[in-house]
């Protein structure tokens, strides 16, 4: 059985920006929007949304397109996904930290039985850029926080982050934020014992896709233990975010491997922040599910 999920991660002020919150007078408009986004992401406890994903396949450069309905409880980690397109449409995945032996319950529908899998089982991770644990906005929060810290240390914030006007996305006004790291480069990394593409990417906060591509690997679980591999200096060469002006969530994320080569894009819709989930909403017994 092949199961996929699509998890699922800054305006030179030439026009007048209307902020819905009081702006810190010492902060530039770009810094204000960035910090407001970070604050809102950090304060969120639960999420519900539909996501469309576009991920470049590291083997043949085709684009994998996915769509999934998603519910997330941040802590403890609980995730429900229902795939909405492709041959796996209708497939459900359910994970609740500390329950079901920390396995993902998979309902593939049709005539196939419900099964329990390790979250990193290749039946789930095959052809994916991320594991199920990257669902939501946590990865993007970590990436922009690290990128800001690096840019500040190098006194390059204004050359890395910039606001680029506004746009309308899914009927909502959004700030367009561009992040471009012109110092992006390739480095060598001496992998330790028991390291994989996924663990190295998480440790360095770089993309699994870049590691796979640079080292001719095929899966985020590929073992790189005790080898020297090539890794990027940052998650992406450039990133474009549409940041909703009301929620300050990055509801559109486009990330490029090189100046004009997009390797992944995530589009969020019907976003609900801090929904009150039912006590059994992350269990097989929830009536809306097909387990």
C-alpha cells in the first residue's frame, strides 16, 4: 500500500501601511511585521485548515501536488490529516503523542484495513519533503527565527528581509514579505552515527530536499551516518510569504533552491486559529472519521 500525505513552514515601504496593532517606534515596518508574525505563531495552540502543497521530486524534478484537510493540537502533539486529491483521496492519518504506541493510524479506505505505522515509515515518507511532524507552521517559525538571528549577527537584516507591498490572497489582504539570502552557499557536514537526512535537516534547520538533491539521495530517512555530506547554509535561497494582515499567519509560502527555482510551495485556506477540539477529536472514535 502506498500512502502519501502532504503535510505539511519579507515591503520596502513605498506605500502607506495600515497596521491593526500599535507599532513599536524603534522597529522598521519589515521588522514589525516579522515580529508580529513570530508572536502570533508562538501563541497558537491549535489549528484547522486545508493545505495545498507543491513539492519538487528530487528524483525526476516533477511536481507532486497534494491537498489535505488538517487538524493540529500543538502540545501535546496531535495531528489528523485527510487527503483530498489523487489516488489516495480519502486516506486518513491520525497521530496522538503518547497514544497508540506513538504510531500513526492510517485508514486507506476502500477495502484496505486500518493499520498502525511508525511516523517515519517509508510508506508515509516516500517522495515527501517532510515528516508528519512538520505539519502546521512550526517549521516556518523556526526557519524565520534562525534567519533573522543570522542576518542580525551579520548586520544584514535589511538586505535579507523586505516588505514588497500587499496582495489579496483568498479574499484577504496580505503583506508580501521576501527573504533572500545572497550569501546562501553549500558546505560540508560530517554526519554523526545514526544520522539521517531528516535528523540532519532538523539539526541544521535546512531543507530535506536540498540535502537529498545535493547528495543524490532519495528519501528523508536515508542513512548518512559517519559520512561527509553537502548541506546548504540556510533553508532556502529565497522565500516569499503572504502574511495575512489580520492573523499575521504566513498563509502562502514559496521557497526557492536557487534564484528562480521553486522547490516547494504551501497554500493554506479556511484557516482556523485555536479551535476548541472535542475531547475525542484525535481518536478513532470521533464520529466524523472513517477509521
